[in-house]
């Protein structure tokens, strides 16, 4: 037990350390060639969201800790002038220090001109800084960077220091992921956990297992304790393996590797097609085509060890349940894990914890209150009906993965109306099944409809009626996160009049925006898909930029567009007061070599999505979508960026504050 406690404390320490690390400033250095043998060493600080770093001051008489940058003398390098800031700090009179101070948010750049007198040299820079948020300050920190200055340096491809990109900061992650999204996944996992109990592999085992504990040695009280431990072991068997895999990946590979793995799982065609096929196989299993079971030798060996007394016997009894029920719970567990891989690294851990708690809870509750067992319905054909219903749901949910691959690679095989047609057919068949009009091989004949079955049929067929208008372009806001964008639909009723309205109220862009041949904005909005192009146009028309970090496979992005962007106030502000720039983080379009980006670690990013994702992580410390940034003419955020939040009025206020901040800086 002491060893288990030590292991638990070690895991907690790792998590605390990871959280603290996410609050630090990340520095990078590059050498940009100028004329002749002159170079400009550029140092860039990436500041966690919600924090500010003080400028170079200097401050005296009790002022804040200014940022200091000093270069050590080195043979082959002549320093020209002093270090100068490239980023303009936000200056204001601070009441606490009783002086004017300057701060940076987001990122800050500093430069030092040097002359190279040898073929190459290594410059060492010592950095000292301090960051604070609105309530507290982190201790002052320091760092030494080594920047290589070769004779033929290339600013875009020569990494100056082996410093990893900024880790995802905790505040920004919460904003981007959105608490609503996480809670939605947790609630869905709980529902799946309860649904697993109603399958024929699990339901009959509840009274058998509980009776076993209550009749054991030590009386009813000891039986309840052992049953509670049994439930705990079930939770651990489902949660610990996935948590261990994810934590090991994070510790060994770091934030960037974990983010890359999850991004690959969520957006690459290979895992999405595999997930789609897995869902279809699971559905076929639920329909009765075959059974997915664990190897018999594994089940028998585990069951034999369950006869031993003590904690070991209870553990192996729980393991036996997990293995025996795999044919029913395997598809459900797979569904829960696959759906949660598009979140942050801890999302699969939390969703599996929620699933396993819901799955194990009845075993404990029935042991505590055995009289309730008498009120449980008896096993019968209705259990197989539950499996078939889950099979139909698996088919519908599996389409999402095929849709993600289709959108990120622009295959054009699963547009919105095709997707809707499949869902309409699937749920129509489900409704007919509930009414007893369709039967599978293992189903009993439905001689009469019960009230519950009729109620479910009404709900399902009503859902089908709700879907049908979507074939003609109805927004279907309640499902916007699961459906392909409306822009992929070939026919939208009244599209001609709807499309003409935005153009009359927005500034006409010069030429065709980059990537607009395969990327589109919702609601007929006009904008850009390349930040440099958007910045040039914003400077021309004198407007701030609305940066939308989004993705083809982002459920929350589609929901925000359907339920928040569609509001008349939001649309009016976006059309008239902002230059919109949508940066897709999962698009697989390979760009020309001249547009490739090389990271500080030497990795070459070739696709549009990877470049945008790297920019989001490097600049704002986020790798989740949606994430909205209102950028001013100086390239800095006008207000605190915003993530997933369905509060329309709050979003309107967010946009208006950005406009006000932009005007105040002019």
C-alpha cells in the first residue's frame, strides 16, 4: 500500500511540475543576415497567456524587475550599439510602483547588431526577466542562450538555439478547449458507461457478482467492503493503462510530442479511416454478425486467480469481468477513447475515468443496498435490443471520422447532404427497428410495443424529421458540431439571395485571397486564410484583424459558427469592423517549398495546418480550437483572446472591446 501511495504522489508531482512549467517564458534566438558581414541577433520571448513581462526599464527606487539582456564578449564577434526592443511595450502609470512602467504580453522581440570577423562564431546571451498576472508574480528567472552566427546564415532556416516551442499554458488551454466541451465529453462517457451495463455481456453478471460478495466470509459488512474494492479495481483497470500511456508519452516526448500525436490522431486520414472502420466493425458486432472476445486462455487464467482470497482475488475477479465483458464493452470503450483524442492530453484520462465510474457504480451500490436487486428486470431479449440500438448509434458516430478525413484532405466525397442522407437512413431504420418492423437473427419477435419502446421510437423518428430540412440547407444548429460545414452543401434553398448580402456590406478584397479555392468562411463572410495577407489588407483599410484559429475536425468551431457567429450583431461587426483571417490547424494542403517553415528544433513544416498550428503554439501557447485573437496594427492582441463560449452577448462585447482598443491605439 505504501508503494502505491508513493507512486500516486510521484504522478501528482509530475502533474504539478508540468503545470508550473506551462507558466514559464520560452526564449528563442536567431541570427538574421544583413549586409556584408553584419547580422542582427533577434531574441524572442513567448509569454504565457494571462501574464505580462516587464520591459527593459531601467527602473530604480523600488521599481519592478526589468528584463535585462547581456552578451558575453566572444572572439570573432563585434557588437554594434546596444540591445534594442523590436516590440513596443504597453506603457502606463502603475499606482503600486508610483511610476510609469512598460509591459509585454503574448510575445516580445529584442535585437542586437553584430559584425562577424571570422567564418562563424557562437554568441552567448544571458537573459533575466519576471512575469506577473493580475494577482501575483512568478519569481525572477534567468537563462543563457547560445546563438550560432555562420557566414552564410539564413534567418528562416538556421536555428539559433535548441529551445523548444512554448508549452501550452494552462489558462490558454482552458479557454481553447472550453469547459463546455470537456463536460460534454464527460457526460457522454458517463452515459456510455451506463449503456454498457445494459448489454447482455454485463447485465446478468451484476446480481451474480453482488451475491458472491454478500455470501462470502466476514458477513454482509465485509462483503460490502470487498464489493466496494471490486468497483474501485474496475475503475483502475479501465483508467490506469490509458493514463500511463499518455503520461509516459508526455514525460518522454514533452508537450509538443503529445500535441503532435493527438493532432495526428484527430486529423490525419489514416487514423480517421481506421477509426471509421473500427466503428463499422463494432456496429456489425452489435448487430450480431460476430462476437469480439478476448482470447480464452487469458480469461481462464485470470478467472482461476480470482478464486484466491484477499485483495489479489478481488483484483483478478474485476479483471475477469473486464475481459469477459469485452465483446460488449470493447466497442463502447473504443468509442469513448477515440472521441476524446481530439481534446487535450488529459481528456482521454478524464473521459475513461467517467466511463469506468459509471460502469462500476452499480456493483457497489447493489452490494450496499441488496434489496434493490429484487427490483431489477430479468435478463431477456431486451438486452439484445440494447446492443442493436447501440450498433445503429455506432454507425452514425463513425461517419464523423470519415467526414474529418474528407474535409482535411478535400476529397469531396462526404459533403453535408451526403452525410445527412446517411444519418436520415440510419435513424429511420432505428425507428423501424424499435417499432418491431425490422428484426435481426438474435431478436425475439415483438408481439406488442411497450410504452418505453414506443417513446424511444417517437424520439428517434422525430429526430429524423428534424434532420430532413437540412437537406435543403437548414442550419440544424443543435448538430452543427457533428455535421460538415454548410459550405460543402451543393444546394442551399435561397442561397443566391443570402450570398449576395454580405458582399454589399463588406470591403471588396483585392484579387482572390490565398487558399480561398478550397477554404471558405461561414455565413457568406469574406476574409483571408493567410495572416500576412490579412495584415497587409488590414493596414490598407485601417481595421483590426479577427484571427480565427479553427480546424476542419473541430466540433466546437462548427458549434460556435452556427450558434454564435450567426447572430445578427456578431455578423454585422465581423463584416464591417474587422478583417477576418481563418487559420486552419488541421488542413493537409502541402504548400510550395518557399512557404515551408523550419522550427527551432530543425523540423520542417510543409502543410498549411502544421504551419498554422505551430504559429498558434509558438505565439499564443495554444494548440486547441477554437481560439479567437483580435490583433491590432502592431501585431499584438487588442484584448484577452477568447476560446469556446456559446454566450452570444459576451462574444459581441469581446468584438466591441477590440474595436475600441484598436481606435484608442491610433
